[in-house]
């Protein structure tokens, strides 16, 4: 369960909620240009674009949940259980790429969304896990730059690359469903509603916000998709980084999961373990965790892009409170 979206206001911002019942050992990780990225079937990327994002590092490999490269491409993998399907190795006819290496592979080699489209036309995702003890996550992906967004889904019907005019992705069902479902809400508005019920009755709203009565408020993927699209599409803020980062987190908060509000079939509590905002134009990663809602910024500086070792920044999870 997750929500991700793209917001452009002079700079490109990419927001993501990670909704899980457990931590996956995540840290903010910078992969500099000269850190070798070994792939199972495409050799080693000994030189590539630098990237920053949230990842679990196992055996020296950054397993990214979401990231952005120095050229301004952002990408996130979101849970897609029951629909995601990867080809057995014996059935691959194009260049094979494993799902766990897709983010560093694309971000390391592509400068534009046009190049991403070309790369995706030449590869197939193969059912090969990182380790036998680490089964592949069933994922679909949102990929964005300043020109737009794509949704990538691999099912038994094959690899589908969709143009995503909503700039939003959540979870199941597949993306075409969300595109149809959002049409049910075209009557909603951020404005003050007029009385269209009866010309003979003098009716007025109880208060502000009535134009959006009917906007979903539950935590299901379909509802989060609609609410995120509504909030993002009606977003207004100054074009400064401070204002835009704040706005992204407010949108993420509108679809975040509160502990105890979503219980999994196993009886566990699904929560928004972290929220992040990437200023992809400037190369800055901001995050907050469920336990600590103070923002932390990790910049992808010119010096950090040039290094040869992974830079790992453990999360600040203890609540920070200013006292005056």
C-alpha cells in the first residue's frame, strides 16, 4: 500500500508515502556516479548517473523503493500483489532486467523520459530474486520527469507502459481501472457550490469544502488515487522550495495511514512508515517518519555525486520537538 505523485511548480517535486506494517531496513542512500552497479544480465554499470532515494542496502547493493537521478528523473515501485507477473528466465526474448534492479538500471542510464520509454521497449522483467531468501516484491512503477509521468505494469498480459496524465499512482487494481474510476468524481470541485438542487428553494452549504462532498476518505488504493489526484490538481502554493516541499507533504498527509486504521489479514497494523519529497530539479531528498514528523533534508551535492562509495544516511526516527 503506497501513494506516489508528481508535482511541478517551477521545479519538479516527487512525493511518496510508504505504507507498510514493518520496516524493510530502509535508509536514505546516495549512489554516486562511479559506484559499480552490477546487474544479473546487463553487465556492470561502472559509470552512470548519480541517484538518491530510500533503499535497503544488502551485500552492498542499494535496493531502492524510490529514487531520483541527477538529471531529474524520479521513480517509485508500489505494491501490486495478485497482478504483477515477471517472465521466467527461459521465456525472455529481449534484454532481461530483474525487478529489484530496475530503478538503478533506468535512473543510471536515462537522462529523459523519452530515453526511459526507449529502454523499456528493449527490456523484459525476469523472475529472478536478489537472494533465494528475498522473494521479489510484486510491484508496478511510476516514472516521472518535468515533462510528464509513465506507469509501468508487468502482468500475464505482458509489459504495459501507460502515459499517466494524472501523475499519481497507488496500488491495485491495474492502472486502467483508476483512469476509469476517477471519472465518477468529475462533479467535485474545490470551489463554493451553487444551489442546483432547486430554483424554488433557498439552499446554502453548511460551510466551506462542500464542493468536494463525495471525495473518498478511506484508505483503499482506488480512494487514495482519487483523493491524491484531487488534492494535487487543485494544489496552490508559491514556487519556492520551502512552500512546495510543505505542499507535497500536506498532500501526502491527506492519504496517509494512521496506526490502527488499517489492519492487515494477518492482524498487523498498516501505517505510513515514511513520507518523502524529492526536489528533482535541485537534487534534494526530504523525508519524515511515522515516529518523527520533523523534516530531514539530504542533498545530492556535486561532491556526493562524484564519490565511489555508497553514502548511507540512517533515518531520524525519534520525535524532534522544539521547545521555547
